[in-house]
């Protein structure tokens, strides 16, 4: 398949501002693509060459790209560097350079998808002393053959800045439309994707075999399962009402979620909540887990916390983050020792366990895991129809330095990728009646004035709506930043900048600058109020009104979360409703509404 056909679709996708149009374009692209290369086209469309969890990094720096471009076009690097700020985008620069090239290429061949993909794989895999030169030569080869439009997208893909804003969920929609007779089968497709999130391979399978192909997809060691997530409620009583009378209450450790895949030979791979491979920084977790389940094939779900080596106390999440590093792993391991608490087993010795009830999975876990000092089973209690017992266990959890409890329905299945009501968290911050921080996506920005001239005065923040795969705005956030953080905003957000509002952003406000919804920040507000401006919860609490977070403050970036992990519209609505039930009297509601 000629790459130019794909590039033409990218151009159209980039220009569209409607999500349905985007799905329609993707559907057409997928139908036109020969099934045997559909996986490749899907990865490329996501700006990558492999599923995210494989951690294949293209990451060509801009300097390197300019060298390749210069080599291919005969335009000096100097000239390219001067032209770059004028065009402001690496893709546009490559397009311009190819259009205006002075070098003649005698054996110019049309680029195919396979040629582009294979070259990119080569670029990612070349290592060793002369790696840089070899990467430049391969890339220059591509640019020599590329048409201007092709060059635009090749340059963006290799620098990891494709920014089409197409996400896995949109691809699933398009696949269902293209190969599964529409949206009826979308759920089944998503269920398979949740246990096998290699969207490229899934695409190829449904294109080749339709629905039947999906039956071949199973939990596979080395391929992460999307984690099950929890809902929240504010009191032990509400939780009992919701999923009682019998519950399994577990400590909620404030650490890093880890899905651990173990092979019988002791090989271990660890995946994060976002399915990144985080095996390397945690040799200690690997060693102790392998010892605890020796001789088995298993997939375990758990949380790793940092502990104070002197006192054994559990330390806050921020301390554990010192372990997320490529270099100095040994030193960090000594300074920040860990314990992993396992709360689930999803697969054991060839058998998928997701559909077994939790109480059965717990028995299997207890049988399987030979606890040691660093690999343990979660601390839990089975509580039967007794709210005060649940409250007591909660207090105990808080006293032990955890965030509270995750209370689970013993009969529930493991719903991969789903935030359902079978797991409910009870955190200490809800009890103290503060609004807990939310995680919102940056979708736009407004230029600052006065002291803030030259940087952004406020960011437009949005919540995620998984049902529609869109982002709805909920506040403008301008406080909580240190001076340095404020100054660094334009640079941090530069990679996500786009010309117009992104197709998946629903906003009544016109921002000065728009972004691809990608970067997630933790935000703490005073309260949630009705809003005539913001689109989050529009019409769902009150006709012609949305919800806004009042006095939002920036608490830090949540680079461990992607846009789809952000707080959802529904959670914001629930938080708003919870707040109403705990406000002392109705007059407060009307005051905050009037303001
Ligand atoms: P939070 O910011 O509250 O951790 P989250 O959005 O990261 O929320 P949730 O699914 O809402 O994730 O909350 C559950 C999280 O709590 C899990 O992702 C996991 O990292 C952590 N956790 C700690 N202990 C447990 C436990 N016993 N069972 C399930 N999750 C636990």
C-alpha cells in the first residue's frame, strides 16, 4: 500500500473537528488497508510502531532529524534551523524541505507502508557505537523517497509528535464499524482489548477473521491486562448498602500499582497502571515475587509501597517515585526499599481466572503465594453486615499509614479496564469532608498578562467522558503554580499544541491556545458548583448548566496517568452530589450558585 494514501488520510483527520468524522475517516482507511498490514497502519496512526507496553522508543531528537533532512534534501542544516521557528512544527519543516529540495535523487522509489514501517523499526532497534549515523542514513533514505506530505508525517512520527489525537478507543469504534457490522459488537471487542491491549494485533485479527477471530484472543504472559479500577463512596455505611452485606475490605496502599507476570523459570515482567513495562527499576520486586510463586506461570495484581528501612513504616507515594529511574537503580533500591502487597491473581498455570469470583481468586492467591519479607498478600478482612466493624478496620488502615480501604464484592469478577461498583474506595480525605484532588487533562490555555506576560495565565482543564471518548471542560486553573512551574508551562505544553480545538474536546470557551488532550495534572478545588460556562455534566444535574471546580489549584503533574485515566465526568457529578448531601444547610448551596 502506498504510504501517500495513509498520509492523505492523516491530513484529513488532522483537519476534522468532529469525532464522528474522525471515526468515519479511520474506518475508510482501515477498509482500504490490506488486512495483513493493518496492524502496522494502526500503530503508525497512533504515532508509534508497536503497542505502548512494549516501550519501543523512536525518540529521534530534532537535531538528528535536521541532519537527516539536510542529507536528503541538500538544504543546509543552518537554513533548516532558521526556517524552523517560522513554520513552528517539525512536520511542516520536513514538508517544506522536501518541496524545496536541491539534491537530486536518481533512484526515487514510491514509499510503501511496509517500507516506512520497516525503516522505523530499524531506526528504533539500531544500537551500538555507530547507531546515530546509521539512524540518520536510514531516515535520510526515507526523506529522499518521500513526497512532501509523506515527509510531514514521517518527521512527526519519528520525533513522537504525530498528535492526530486518535486514541485506542476511537480505533476500536472504527474497527467495529469497518469489520463487525457496526457498534453492536463494540463491547465484545473492547472486552478482548481489555485483556489483550495490542490494538494493532486486534485490528489485524478482526480484519482477517471478523468476530470469530476474537475467540482466539486470551490472556497471555508478557501482554498486560488493563487493570480493574475502583469507584468511590464517602462512608462505610454507603458502601455496605451498595455491595454488602458481605464484603472483602482491604488496605488501600498509597504506592504504585503493579501487574506482575511470572514465568516458571523465574523470569518476571512488571507493568504499571498505564501498562508501561516497569520491570527494570524494580529488581528487588522481581526477585522476591519470583521466590514467592516459584515454579508457576502467573499474573498477579498488587501495589508496591516504599518503606522506611529503619522503622518499617509505609512511606508516601512520592518517595516510591524515586525508584522510577533508568540509572542508579542499585542505589535507589537501597535508599527506598519496597514491599509489594498482592490483592489479586488473574491467571495461573494456563488458566484465566478473571471470571472466577473474587473470593475464589483470593483462595487461589493464598494457596499460591509463599509470603516473604517483600512479597505479601494484602491485609484484609471479610466483614459480614457490620458497618461499625468496617469503620474500625478503616481506622486501623489509616493508623497504619495507608490511604484507607478498597472494599470489594466477594462475588465479583475481575472486570479488566473497568471502573465498576464491585470495588469501592473509602479514603481518609473524603471523611475529613475536603474535596479530594482530581486528575484533569489540559485541553487549552489563555495567555497571561502583567507579571505573567509571556507565559500562560490559566489552563483550561477537562474531565474525561469514557462513554463518548471526549473531554469536557470543568475549570480554568491559574493558581497553585510556583514561579518556575509557571515559567515552564509553554515549554512543557509545546509538544501538544494544535491549531484548533481538538475534535474530542467539548468547550464553550474559546482558548487562546489549544492542545491535544494528553497532559494530566492533579487539581485541588474548594468545591464543585453549577456553571453556565463549563461543559462537564452539561444538562445532567440541571438543565442548561454544567459543573465547575471552584478555586482550582495546581498540585503537580500526573505523568503516571494518561488522558483516559483522568477523573471522569461521572465522578465529578457524583462528587457534586455527595457534597450537597453533606453541606450543612441549603442556604450555602444558593450562595455558591449565586457567586
Ligand atoms: P487513586 O488516585 O485514588 O489511587 P486511581 O485512579 O489511581 O486512584 P483507583 O482504581 O480509583 O485508581 O483506586 C484504586 C487504586 O488504589 C489502584 O489503582 C491501586 O493502585 C491502589 N490500591 C492500593 N491498594 C489496593 C487494593 N487493596 N486493591 C485495589 N487497589 C489498590
